[in-house]
C-alpha cells in the first residue's frame, strides 16, 4: 500500500498564485512544532497550528490568543 501525502488535499484546495500562503510540506523534525499565526483573511483572526503525525493541523481563534 502506497503512503499518501497528508497535505495533498490541503494544497489542492488553495491557489498559491493568488495568496502568499506557503505550500504545505512535510518537514523533518521531532514532532513538537506549534505556532500562532496572525491571519488577515476575510476578517482578522489568529490560526493556532499544532503538529500532529508530522502535519500542522490548524484551528482559527477569532479573538486572538489569551494574554494570561
């Protein structure tokens, strides 16, 4: 059974010629990556990204990260 690219669907849903968003790629690492990204899309919000099984999963946080 061939291993599928978990980012294939993610990349297929985006038009990288229209946005500056980077193409999804699997990175080598320890599997402990996370980030909070300010994302000015239809409206300003934050994306929380957490690495799970070598892929950054993303959740929108509409009111920004907690300061406490």
